[in-house]
């Protein structure tokens, strides 16, 4: 089977290079989640709730509010699709990480490193008032080694499960109609203004973008990124805490926001 030209960059890397690069990119993706979650909750109030729009009468200001909604929606699509960008060495995206890790040698190297780290962790020094007998000290050391091996096996099992889940989920998303519709909208309306894509989509009856599709991709993308972080970096991420924090921050601002706008009778199209 002929390899894709776009995959040449990853195929030329050693397993060590692929794993190291994947770890760096996963950390970069974790760093992007803060802004993405903040934008999501901001848009919950401005785009997906009528609370603010109902405060604005038919006026010139209403047209400005419509433009604000449109701009924020497009920005959310741009930032969300950045984490779903096609694989490339210079792109910090989920598909890029998938390309780097989706090889048995790379996965074997990852699991071997995890097992080695946990199984060979040095026994901490124990300070006591009285010296520990040599026989007891040897017994404790042997027990420590046995426990470390068991812990290492558990860590390998967790990493394998999280990685397998992340890779499968990524593949499912890339084949989904939601991913296709948001990607096509990004190319057609935001990134490149391609008329051919719109014509092709219409002729083939491909799925159209729906409001909220970007949030679906963000939600599953965030879960995949956290799974990847747990597997390749053996580090957790308090995603639920971050999500709750931005939910509270945006609610405190927008739920207490009021407008004093005179009605001018200008047509106001509500979403």
C-alpha cells in the first residue's frame, strides 16, 4: 500500500522522536483548553441564550449585537477546529498526536517507559529511633520491589486503556458528519472562502453546519486530550474544575449585564 505524502514527515521519525513530539503537543493542547472553555461559556450566554438578545429592542444596536454573535461563533469554530487540524509536524492538534502515536513500536516504547519508571522507583529512606535488623530491612526491600511491579502493571494498563480510547474516539470524530460539516464551513466561510466546496456539498447532499456543532467537537476533543495527557504524560487535568470555573465567571458577568438602548424601529433578526 502506497503511503500518503502527507504522512512522510511522521514516517521519517524514530519511535523516540514520535513519542517525545507527541508529549510536547499534548501539553500544548492542554494549554489551549482554558481559552476554548472560556469561549464556549461566553457563547452560551451571547449566542445560545435569549437572555441578552431579549434585552435589546429593535434598534441600530441590535445589528451590532447580531454581528457580535456572528463573530464569536466564527471565532469559536476557528479555535475549536485548530485542535482538530489535519496532521502536520508544526500543528498542535489531536489528529497530529494520533499520527504520532498510532504505531505499535511507539506504543510499546511508551508502555515500556511507564513500566520501567514505576517498577524501578527507589525505596524511600526510613528514619527510625532504632536500627532496623538486616533481615527485616531485606524483607522490606523485597516487599517494596514486588509492590512496585504491581503498581507498574496497573499504570501500564491505565495508559493502554486511555490511549486506545483516545485513538478510537479520534478516528470516529474524523469520520463523523459533524466534523465534516464544521471543517467545510471553516474552509468555505472563514479560512479560504472556497465556492467550489459549497457547490460540491450541495450536489452531494453533505451535512450542513448546525449551531452547536463546534461545542460537540470541543467536548469530545477535550475528553480525548485529557485521555492522551493521562497516557503519554501520566498526568491528570482538572477539566471539570476548569469548566465549572468559566461557567461561574461568565455567568456572573453576563447574567448581571443590562442595556439601556432606545428603540429606533430597525429590523432586528433574532437567532
